[in-house]
C-alpha cells in the first residue's frame, strides 16, 4: 500500500489504462450494442409522409406540425470515446509520474496500458481500412470483367 501512496500518478495511470483496455476489448468482443438502423425505405416513407402532411397543413392555413426526434445515446460511441479518453489520461498520468520521478514500473505500466489501448484502436481501424480497400478492388475487378486478384 505504501508503494501506491508514493506513486499516485503512475498508479492512477495504470488504473485508467487498464480500464480503457478492458472497455476496448469488451466492446470489440461483445459489441456493437446499438439497435439496427431503420431501412432506407422506411426513412424515405417517413420523410414523404411528413412533407405531405406539411403541404396539406399549409394549404389549409394551419401551422405545420414539426416533430423533433430525440437523439438517442449511441452506446458504441460512448464506449469508444471513453476508452480513448481514459487511455490518453493514462498517458498523461504516466508523463506526470515521470516528471515527479515516481517508480518506473508504475510509469511503464501506465504507458503500456494506455498506449496498448490506443494501438488496439488504431490496429482495428487499419485492418478495417485494408479490408475495405480489398473489397473495393474486388468489386471493380468483377465489374470490369477481370479475374479476381
């Protein structure tokens, strides 16, 4: 317990970094958590219906009824942004711990957990980008009549 009290910033950084890494891995393993988006046909039908009701209300001289949709909280964005924010806070705590000359194991732990979380998110983005490019190349190849890869 004495070690934690002497190395407050780096210990706090390790805690934030570990929580961020757990959030990232949990969301990757069990996500996405949002409800599926409405189909395009339903969205277009709702917009056309709203325009029709607005035109009819305007022709009758009534004030058009404006409905405001409530923005729902996207839990996926919350998890992603909170894990990235916690990882950055962990790296800042590691920096402050280094400036205060705290135990290097605590500083390295905060750097590993915080940096590992950021690298994990960057790696997932990179893999998704590579597969998207490969998919686009395969679609163009198929449409042009060439052999796939």
